[in-house]
C-alpha cells in the first residue's frame, strides 16, 4: 500500500489523475465486496440446503428403524391359536336325562332295559386368529361327541343304539388379560349341529338310521390358560355343546 500513500502525497496539479485512480480503486473494491457477499450468500444457501437434506435423511433413518422394530415386536407376538380340548357338553347331559326318563317311564312297561353305556365326551378342535387388537380373536370351533348303549329284554341283548353329534361354530374370544405366559378370557360361539343316530334290532334283524340338524352354541364365561408364549394348557367353565367344563392344550404361533 506504499504506492497508494505516495500517490496521494503528489502535488495538487495531479488532482485529476488522482481522482480517476480513486474511482478505479473504488470500482475494484465495490466489485470485490459484491463478489464476497455473493459467495457468502451462496455458501449460506448451500449450507442450509445441506442441513435440510441431512435432517430428512436422519428422520427417514429413524422412522425406518422404528418401523423395523415395530414389525419385529409384532412378529414376536403369536397371532394364531390352535387348540384341542375334551369336555362334557349339554348334548351328553341331555342324552343322559332322556335316557333316565325313557327307562323310568316307558322301558319298565315294555320290559326293556338300557345297559352298557358307551359315552365319548365332547372332543373340540378350535382355531383363532388375533386381530390388530391383541385382546380380540376370531375363529371357529369343531366338536364331536358320541353316545351309545345296548337294549336288553329279560337279560338278553335285543338291540343297540348309537348317537353322534357333530357341530361347527364361528366363534369370538375376548382376553381380559393376555400376557406371554398367562391369559384370562371369555368365549362365545353359535353354529349348527348335525345329529346322526342309528339303531340295530338284533332280534328282528332291522337297522334304522336318521339325521337331524339343530342350532347349537357355546358360551365359556371364564377361561384360564397358562404356560409358555407358544404352548399353554387351559381350562374353561360355561355352558354349551363344547362343554360345561372343558380342558385342553393350546399351541400359539
């Protein structure tokens, strides 16, 4: 900058030249300033853009990790249930009551006697699928029961009778408590039952069979299950074709 000081220390007669040089310096300085401001603005703009992009990348990464964790947590909780149970349902009780009435009123008059009761309680197979709400599950129940007996007259077998009960019921289950090793629930089902009966008259050599269709239901007022997250034992109490009291094993997957 010594040349600049030297220039302004020249005599007054060189004022015109000094003014021209001053304008040139001012022009150069102004352009340098504008250029620096432009660079600063471009830098600020690019910095903001980069910062915005980085924020979006971080948010996307966090959302991806959370979604993956959510899917994993959901997949760890079993959504399906397959169970097998055994119980004593209303059908079998009804058969027992009917047998007692028939034996007491009619068979005494005819001289017949029902013996050798062969009762197979209610076998139940059920499947449930849990909805988005883990406390609610929908599914279906299949049951099979059988009751048989012999007919005697004067202590001689003269025939036999067999009755088979097959039912299919859509069902709904609600869990009050649903933990990894314990569950407390209620269950309701309504459907149809096929009654198939056959009888054999060994004395006269005659066979008879017929089938009827009935409306049936199951209402388990309280159910208790315990075990691991995937395999549990359970017991239920209620009323219906599957059982007034029933117990079984449940697989969750």
